[in-house]
C-alpha cells in the first residue's frame, strides 16, 4: 500500500510519468525556507553560480528539505524503499523574466545506468502558467531516450540548452501548477519544459533528483550520493557528508573534489551520447 500517494496517483505516475500537486510543507514552512535561502544569497555573493552541482552539500536548509518525510514517502511509493539523493538544484524566474526551459528529458547527459530516477520539484513560491510553471507531455517517458541537441540561447535555463529533437505536440502539454509547499514528481524520461515568466511575481522551485539505490554511474568515475531512505546494499556511489552548517568546511572540501571530477567527465558524457545516439 502506498505511503502518501493514492493507488490512482501511483498508476498515473506509471502511465503518464508525473503526479501533481502533492502537499509537503505549509505555506509558512515554505516561506521560512525561502527566507533562509534569500538570507544566504545576501551573505554569499554569486551563491548559485558557485553551487551549480550538488548544492545540498553546501546549504543546510536544502539538505534538510531533501529529507522531508512526506517527499520521501511519495518518492518511495514510486521508486521503492531504498532511496538516494543524487543531485539538487534550483530554477528561479524573477518577475518578467525571459528565462525558459526547452523541451527535454532530464537524464540525457547524466550517465546513470537506468531510469529508476524521479525528480521532486518543490515550490517555494506560486508556480503557475502565467509565471512559467513546468509543463509536461504525458506518457512521453514510454518513448525511451530521445535524441537531443545542444543549443545556444542565453535565456535557456538548462546548462547545455538541450532541446529534444523530435516533434512535440504542445496541445498535449499539461501545466504542473503548484502553491508554495507543494511539489510534483516526474519521471526522468518525461519530456518537459517551461515558458518565460510573463507575470510580476517570482517563480522559484527546488529540484531534488532521487535515485533507487541500485542505480549506478556509467560514465567512468565514482559519483556521489546521499542515502535518505532504506539501505544502500550496492555502494555504487561515494557516501556524501552531512553538512552541520552552511558551507561546512568538511562538506566544502568534499564538494570541491566531486565537482572537479564531474566537470572533467561532463564533456565525455556528452560526447559519448552524441556519438552513440
């Protein structure tokens, strides 16, 4: 029996590749997390530019959020009992922001062994169609890995501007609208994107990439992850330290080592993908 999701929602995830919305935090709790994030932004210049990979190792509030019991219960409902956090991030669109996310699948360049991977997209502000909420193409995860192309557009929020190279019928798109404290789940192979923020309100979401413990990195280096539920019987990832504060020195040293390796391997992953697609 599922812990948080209904049987209908579990089936929706399997057939359509997403579930939305799911309640996790109160509006007040979401506002408190947002305030902690903004305080850190004020104290640490260029915070997100220096924290693009695995920011949960550097920010205590984010490390706490990825362990939220309700989020973990929902993730367990679709991934099983042994769950690890592989990556985190944030997608921020200020008022009247031209930033957008092209249609893509998450795992194109990740180098993970299989699609037992789910993203929780946690809203810290309202996320709706007017301010550029995430949009998905239901059922597209059944098509497997689709060809992508890197694109050059300064307004694309994706690191490579990756754009799926198949026709996307936007009439089928579903808007994943969320209130602060709610989250959505989407499958790693689900085609999704988002439009610019045409409103006068900020749209901010935190992404948490959860993987089943048996998933492994295939791109030739020992990646890291944090066990957040169950048991790690496979030890496919280096265990990550738990920060005791923002920019905990031990976590910072670990972060710098992992990020250096990730960046070194990133072009290799992309080249292998392009050569073998």
